[in-house]
C-alpha cells in the first residue's frame, strides 16, 4: 500500500507539472515561470520517492519559500497559483509521509510479534496478504475498493498464550484484528475491512478429550467438522449437528455464526450442541463460559458470548460439544415431485407430523434443472425434490419409513431408491456445487418460516428474472418450523454487468424480512441490516457487550455490531448501502430501462413528427434573448458570449439546425432517433428483438401516413 501511494504521488505530481506548464504557457508566456516552479516541486517528489523523507521535506520547504517569494515579488497574480500548488504539494507530502510511516509501523509490529509467535509465523509479504483479502464470495473490484481488505500483516499460531499476548498487544496499540480459519464465509466474515492483522487459526485443531460417560467431546476451535465427524464415527459416536460446509468449515467459525445445518431438524441448532466454550477476550484473558460443563439448559453460562456473535466479542479456543451413540440404523430417501406445489405440501405435512428425520433438505424446480446440467439423472417431468435421512433404532426407523411412504403417496411423490439417495447424501457437503456450471454465483441465504417457502420461491424467481439469469433455490430444514433458503444466481464476474448483479443481494435479503425471517448470517455486508435483524433491546445488549469486551472496536472491526467503515474511515451507512444496491438494481432492470426508453422514443417520435418547423431554433432564440413587440428579452445568462469564448457557437447552432432539419418538410432527425429508442426499449422490456422490430414498424406506419397526408 505504501509503495502504491508513493508511485501515485509521483505520477500525479508529474502530471500536474505538465498540466500547469501547458495551460500557463498557452494562456500567457509570462506564466512560464510558474511551470518551471511546478517542475521543481515535482523534483521534490522524485527525491522523496528515491531517497528519504528528511531530504525531501527540506527541499519542499525551500521550494515553498521560493515559490511564495516569486509569487509576490514578480507578479501578485501568481499568489493564487502558488496557494493551489502548495496545497496540492502538501497533500501529496502527507500521503507519502503517511505511507512511509505506516510501512515503518507495520515493520515494527511484525518485529515484535515475531518474538511472540515465532519468526516463521509472521508475514508482511504482499502475495501472502492477498490470500487473506477475499473469502468464498467474490465481489466486484469497485466494491472492494471502498474498504481496506488487504491486511497489514498475517499471523499463524496455535499457542493460546501467544494468542493472548497478540490480543493484548493489539489492544494497547489499537490494531484491528480479523480472525480466519476455514474461510467459508460468504459475507466477508474472514477478511479485514480496515486492514490491520489477520490471525490464521487453522493450525489450532485436534481433539482434546472424549468424555464417554457424559457423552461430550472437547475439541480445538479450528478442527474441521468433517474430521471430527469421521473421528467420532470410528469410535461409535456421532454428532447431533454439523454444517454443509463440513469439509472446510472450522468448529469455532460455525459456532460464531450460530448456524443450524445438517441434523437441525431433529437435534436443534448449534446452540443446543454447545456445553462449554474456552474463550479469549480482547484484553488477553482466557476463561470458560460454562466451566462445570453442565447441560446447556442447566445453571448459568456465558455461551452466548461465542454463539452467533461472529467473533466480535472474543475468540473461541476450544468447544465442548454433545455427542450421540452411533444410530443402529440409517436410511436415506430422495423423493421427487412432478409438481413443485406437491413438494411444498409435503414439507408442510412433514413439519406437522410426528416424524423426526435427522436431516431434511429440499430443492426447487430451477435447482433441479441446474443439477440436470451437472449430469444428475432425473426424469424429464421431475420438478423438485426433498431429501430425508432417518436414523435411530431399527424399530423406530422402520416405523418412520412407513409413515414417510404414506406421505409420499399422498403428495404423488416418488422415492428414487437407495442408490440415488446415497449419491444425494454424499453430496450434502457441497450445497454450492452448481458453481461448477460457473463461472460463479451470486445470491444469499435467508432463514424463513417453512410455511412461507412457496412465497419465497416466487420472489426469488422475480429477482433472477430481473437479472435475466439462471438461478436455483435449495433449503435445509431447521428445528421444525424454520428453513434456510439459499438462492444461487448464476453470474459471470468477468463481465461488466456483474457489478449490477450485486443489486440482487438486497432482493434476496428482502425476501427473508418480508416473510417473517432474517439473514442467515450478517457479518460485514449484512451488518447494514442489523436494525431489521434484531429488535432494539437485542441490539442494545450486543452493543453493551461490545463496549465491555472490545470498547475500541478492534476485534472483527466494524462487523455485525457496528457499521462498516470505508477506506477513507467514513462510516458506510445502511441507507447508503441499500441506496447503492437499489441503484444497481435499477440500472440492471431491463424491463424498467426498456420501458423508459420506449416511452422516451415514442414521445420523441410523435413530438418531432408533429412539431412546427424551426421549433428548436425558436426555443433557443427565446432562451438566449430575442426581439419582440415589447422590446428585447434579456437572457438570464449570456450564453452567446459563453459559447463564443470557447469557440463553440458554430457547433451548437449546427446541432440545432440538424434537429430542425426536415426531409420533404416532414421528418426531422428526432423522428429517426425516436424510432431507434422505440426499438431498443421494446426489445429490452420484452426481452425479444422481434417485438422491438414490430413496434418500430407500427411507428414507421404512422410516419408514412403523416407524409402521405402532408
């Protein structure tokens, strides 16, 4: 960053020199002195860039004195240019000094931290820092430019005492900290917003203790869920819940987002699985949230400090989770429906029934089409599907299978059999596998009441239609009455219009809020919606906890609790964010833009077709001043003088003449422009070029009639 600012300062200085020199020389040769002096100022930046601040500052002060002396003694009119040049020079001086000072400060931080965590565990290399500037969701470069997403340095460590020292050091020196492990976040959860230090915790993994008596397991926070799941399965136990991103997601990260995931229908969310958390707060203190490891519903504990707080109050070092004996029997069922309405009816009945499947997920008709493109074999008439995993004792599972078969028959579904269901079960860890159709996807995940799935699907379809893009929606059932809805919209980040597709984010989030739901996670980007996610008492509790545990807002800076700050340290207010997204939606709304162009084209065509000759010339004459029976109308602005001073009179009046020019006394150029706008507008609004051509010919018919009548 420092080098970039230095180079920018040098380039801008040279450009200003050329600009001042050129303009002043053209206006008056006596201004040559000003150009020479600006050139000397540029020399200062060259020396500053290649040597040191002390020499550069001395030269700058000397040039400043010389410049002001010459400005006053040679010609007082130079004073204004002197002030402007000095202000610009001072600005670049500050930028370069800040860049150099920031670089020196980072090196100083790095040298200290190397003694804390080891020299090999600290990096200030640009290539490595770039790896931590993005997460699983790509965003347009113009959006990323608003924030300082590249860390100043990266730390890797698994030593808890060393981590405590890092936290204490950052707290004393007001250095922002960002936490990273599996980096499966889609909402900038693991990338910095205002630079600072990124702490990679991925090495802090492994099982600490297996308590078979109390059915609990204690693990390091960066343990990957799939590794823990496999470790327990080999020992006759299993987890009650784990995320769909298990092959990469870390336990601490999932706890901090408060997810529901696979197993939630039967066993509840992650909050129901946590017994105790070993927690590191921003002041460097380590403590347990439930030291006696009592049941989650017994006694008092501080688990809420880690659950769903997304790392804003502190960091999870270890977690003690509930575990279960490996079930006696497991069966898997992929149920397809020829009508999506039947799938929705099946889900409603499932929620109201006594069935307790371990896991339930569903996919709408558009997602099934995407799976077909990935070579998944579904019959042509299949529109949607539901996947159910049953587990428990053999007696219970057999009984539940009977009930499930009756429900499948009622809603005209088809159980695809064991082989297909095993394939679907093995794909449960890849909810974003449609990304293979690529090159990328855009969208988001909301948590809504299961009863509102049908309304959500209709609104997701409208959002995708506005982008003229393929999409698909899949969901994972939570504890009975709720479900996640993940809307994947296929986009291409290599194309310019990808920027406008970002507006779909607000559509996806609005679906949740409008249907009595909320964002599944929020972190940086969704923190703009915090006023809608939490009611005021809940927000106040979070803010008070943040004030207590991290009053300087250093940990996960400006995420979740606080509004994100831009690279200029200005808060990016929620209304600004939503306004920007709505503007992108507006620009990308082909129906609306097409309708506007169609309306403008139709008006322009008919107006210029029937207007009087020399209409535009009369309007201009009126605005610029003209002779009337009552005398000369004085214009408010001397437009003629302004045009003459720039030598534009001929061009402007020539354009007016073109607008007034008529073929056969009938057609002006406005008619032809209007026809073009009608064609483009109708084609965009209807997404069919033939409709544009048809409507254009209708207007051409009106024109022909007008010509014949004349």
